[in-house]
C-alpha cells in the first residue's frame, strides 16, 4: 500500500462551515432538538453531496482499488461530513457515547456502555492526575466517564467543530471543565509535541484513519516513554474474505453507514502496532467472550433479547415496523422543513449499516471491540 497523502487542514474553513450548517444548534439539549434546531439547507446539501459522492452508485460487487483509494485520500473530509450529518441522529438514538459494548445479564444499556469505558481505563491503569489523550472523542461521553472513573485529566481530539462544541457544553454542565478539554485537529497529523501524554486511548475512532500504521505512529510520537495506549478497534476478523461478495457487501455497508474510508483486518492492526514501535501487552477480541447477550443486540430488532420493558422500545426501533415508522417520520419532518433535506438519506444509511453490523457480528466477520493495550518503551 502506498504512503498516505495527508489532507491539508483548514480550521478557519471548517469553523465557518460549522457555523453556517449548525448555527446555534450545538446548544440544544438533545439530539432530536439539535436536529430540528435551525440547520442551514444549503450547507446541509453540501455536506450530503460531499459525503455520499463516495458511496452513491458504488456497489460492493463493482468496488475497485481506485474507489477505495479515493475514499482514503479524503479521509478527513469524509469523516468530518459524516459526523456533521450523523451526530444528532446518534445522540437521539444511542446517547453521547458513540460505541458498542458487552452486556451482562439484566444490565441496563447505559450502565453497560459506562462499564465498557471503565474496563478500558482499568486495563490501561489510568489514575488521578495523569495527562491523557482521547483520540476521536466524539461529543465527549467516554471522556467524561474516564475523568469521573479514574481522576485523570483528559484532552479530547476531534476534527469536527460541531462535536467539539457539544462536548464542551456537556463537560461544563457536569462540572468537569477543569479536568476535561477539547481541541480541533486531524489525528493523522497531531499538533501536540512529542512525549506529551502519560496515556492515550481511542474507543472505536481510529477506524476512521486511512492507515492504522499512520495513526498508531502519531499516537506513539505524542506518548511519553513508558506511556500506555489502549484501543477498542473496529476490524474485520480472520474469517473475512474480500473475494466473497457477501463478505464484501457487509464490509462496505458498515463503512458507508459509519463514515469509514478503509477498514482493515485484525492482522493488519497487530502488525501496525509493532511496526511503529509499540510493545503489545494485551490483545483480545472481546466480542468472542461468552456473554449472555451479544454486543449487537440493540441493533438486531429481535425481541428474544428483551430483558425489561425499556428494552422493548430499544428493540422496536430496529424492527421492520419501527424502521418504516422512523423513515416515514423523518420524511415528514423533511417535507415540512422541520428537519433539513438529507436527514432521511442519512438515517437510511445508518439503518443499512445496522443490518450489516448485525450480520458481521453473527457471522463473526467483524468486531467493534478488538482490545489492544500497548506501551511505548522507556528510554
């Protein structure tokens, strides 16, 4: 694979686009209110066009290396516009921690999400007053948990201005601004000096990188000698066969619905860790643990996973009836100018991704929680 040409950063351009598209909607209380909180139609159309140009009329059966390379070449723009379009829908449908997790018997959804974050902090050994980088921090849900659980000082890195605004607002609301801050940047070309952080973590975020070796190399650079890196990585498993049309359809559906330019296999991630100089201390596919509930159950639309009355509503949204209702409701909001044009197309893309994530999980082709803990050697 040829070296990745990095996209030129333009923070002023991005800030201007964020202001044009989202206006003051970052100050709304929840994802749904933010979604109908005054998005600019022209900016929304620009984001839709810029994102979906990489996917429209590009089916898995006809996918070529050139098509994938075009997505990798615009990795930062692709990811930034994906989250311009999807953030409000994520918050409305999932919460402020944009990741999957393991489930114990009878465990409520939000508790399971937090436990997944706490477990990463535990295996990394995060503790009071460490200086920690969260790579690809979203709207700061995991970062807030890391601060509260470990007492560490966390810096969240993100290339999406809208998410940074929402993350900053939530941190202030919870009284965490003294321990938690957020900064704008491309994680493939971090502006931090070498040896800046005691620890770095990433939760289902570095999958957006066009090259795992590239992003892991940046993390290695900013870690202090002896520092620890922990990651939950999205990866295709060893069972994935790119020559199998069904496998390829599942992989492409996940990529399109989740803003991913280039998803790799487990073996590539392990090689990348070692290539940049990390000493691997732990690696395991947590999706292979014998849990009573699979990680993908909230997306499955299968009532056999229902453990409480509240689960009914979570599962119903992903049934055929539930999805049809959401599709029609979002279309209604678009038609009357309540939600911006393109919201329905984005929601439909997320629904396709949900189906492919479930299929990938059931067939053991994909994992969203390949855990790696690695250390930068001491000098």
